[in-house]
């Protein structure tokens, strides 16, 4: 096989740790660079004894000097409570992280994949969202540090491509879930599962009619690697997500049913700028990457619930 030296920024996080694991399985030489803000050593502990895996504790705000053939740039807190904890830092992480990884890709002639997001579309007026939709984003609200940071990162990626010929690939990830999500990161899937397992109230924000499309992490990682290996000149942006669309009320009811929980549903105020609907058009990913998700929500939730049961010691 053709072994590559692969740098994964944000590799100790939820998605990054699954990506590192898969790349090692495929025989690559992987460097995980992470400042452990939301990532955890426990996510990569099982990889530490592999001679082809290295962990570098570093912030992407600092210059990166690592020789590599491929880069996946994932470093950025992704859950609203974490990216809003220090919004100025979040903006810097997206922008400076893009500049540093793009500079590295330019020097090393490495191919680079940017983990962009469906938040690029903001609170979308076009439904479902194709890549051609330019979005409806508040530039100065609570979510802007993340949304606008990721939008600027996309701009930098395309400018480095046009100006310096850097071999870029941009993926727009829709809500992804699975084992190694943090129990305390406030995202809806982890919140509802932990609440259901502990018998606490299930907290729906707003009336629960807002929708999201949930992709299981294994499907996403498969799509990310396909994007890295896609044909020369295909830059994206390409949506990666599961087009199944669910209201938050449906999600709560499904999790209650699978766990057999006696938790009650309670309704709390909707956070500012919370998108009302979200569902990817994935025709481009099907055509260019021969990719589509294979794991239905119920199956993915069962695996995720099993993970939380084990790690949080629920019977
Ligand atoms: P995560 O918070 O688990 O992972 C992010 C990782 O980046 C963490 O390990 C964190 O410690 C690290 N990090 C944060 N700031 C850093 C910095 N300044 N320097 C170095 N490392 C830093 O989140 P995730 O869900 O695994 O998301 C990974 C990437 O995918 C993010 O870029 C996110 O924006 C993107 N994404 C995720 C989703 C999703 O649903 N999970 C959706 C869209 C986009
Ligand atoms: N949400 C909810 N209860 C929770 C956590 C989240 O109803 O305990 C809602 C949230 O308001 C949003 C949706 O679930 O409408 C998805 O939230 P998440 O933070 O997981 O992702 P994002 O909003 O970034 O898509």
C-alpha cells in the first residue's frame, strides 16, 4: 500500500479520533495535533502504543513544523457551548488554524482537507441545502464566531488554491454523532442520551419542531477519506451528511423508546439564531466520491447509547 504521512489537527476530538484510527488501520503514518481544549487523551489512548501514531500537544495558533503528505484540518471546538465559551479564540482558531495548515500544505506540497460545516448555511431559507446555496448567516450573533470563522476559513482555502495552487478539498459536515462525543458538550444527541439514561428531564429547546440531519461518525469518516483521495482538481465544497431529517421532538421520542427511559420531556427557551431546518443535498458526494451514508439513525443511536452506558457506568 501507499503509506502517507498524515497530519490530523483536532485529532484527539470526537471526529478526529475516529479519523486517526481509520487512517492507522489503512496503514498510514499519523500525527495528531491537538491542544486538548475539547479533545481528550482518552479518545486516543488506545492508539498511543502504535509506532505509526504520534500525539503533539499544540495549539493551531502556533506555527506548525511537521513534514507531511496529507492534512486534515479539524481543530476547532464544535459544540455551541464550547465555541461560545471563548468566542474570540474560536474565531482565531478557525482563521489562524487555516492559515497555518495552508502554509504548511504549501511548503510541503501536501493535500489538505478542511472540515467546514453546515453552519456555513446559517438559518437556511433554501431547503434542503445544496453546496451552491450561499447561506443566511448573522455576522454578529452568538453563533457568528463559529459560522463566520468557518466561512473565512473556506475563503482562505480557495484563495490559497487560486493564488498558490495549494491542493485543497473542502467538506461541509452536517450534524455528526457517535461514540466519543463528550457527555457534557451540550449537543443534542449526547444531551438527550445522557438525560434519558440518568432519568433526568429531556430538554427540548423551543417547540422541538426545528430539524437536523444526523450522520453516524463511521459514515462521515469514510466520506472524509474518500474526499482526500478524490480526483485531482476536485476541490468541493461538498456536503457530507445523512439526508434523513428529524425534528428534535422526534429525536427525543426515539431516544426515550430505545433506552426505555421514564424521563419527561421539558421545553426550554430556544437559543439565539438556532437554525430552524437543516438537511443536506448529497448528490455531489454521490457523484464525485461514490459516497452516501449507510447507517440509519436508530442503528447509530443504539451504538452511541451503548457507548454512553459503558463510559458513564449505567447498567
Ligand atoms: P471536538 O470538539 O470533539 O473536536 C475538536 C478538536 O479540536 C478537539 O480535540 C479540540 O481539543 C481541538 N482544538 C480546538 N481548538 C484547538 C486549537 N486552537 N488548537 C489545537 N486543537 C484545537 O469536535 P468534533 O465534533 O470532533 O469536530 C471536529 C471538526 O469537525 C471541527 O472542525 C468542527 O467544526 C467540524 N464539524 C463537526 C460537526 C459535528 O457535528 N460534530 C459538524 C460540522 C463540522
Ligand atoms: N437542542 C435541544 N436540546 C438540547 C440540546 C440541543 O433541543 O439539550 C437543540 C438545539 O436548540 C438545536 C438542535 O437541538 O436546535 C441541535 O443542537 P446541537 O447543539 O446539537 O447542534 P447545532 O445547533 O449546532 O446543529
